[in-house]
């Protein structure tokens, strides 16, 4: 048998084999890994933002800011609003 004939016979034998079925288990595994990775990244971003917020001290209004707001919007209970906000943020 010549080289050409042996290659031809090998190619025909390969073509005679049934087509290989695609592996269906690869898709969901990949997708699950992708989704898990995205969730971990989002949770990490949320954790960083929450930690940054927790480290910031409360900054209230100054007396000048109180006066400016009272001039612009009229008198209203700024002190009580700020106290309520402080209470909710602690």
C-alpha cells in the first residue's frame, strides 16, 4: 500500500465513524461559573461600598448652613430632622 492509499484508507475509516455528540454538560457548568463569578464581583463591590460608608463619620450642618437654609426655605425644624437622621444612621 502506498502512502496515498494508506492516508485515503485512514480518512475513509475516520469518516465512517459516527459523529461525536456535543457534550451538553459543558454549557451549564460554564454558565454557572460565569454567573457565580459575576455574583462574587458584585458582592465584593457592595461590600467595599458599605465598608467605605461605615468608616465615614456623620457630618452635620454648621450654624451658617442652618441660617442659609432658613433664609432660603423659611423656618423649619432642621435640628429635629438632623437628630432623626443621626438616629437612623447609627
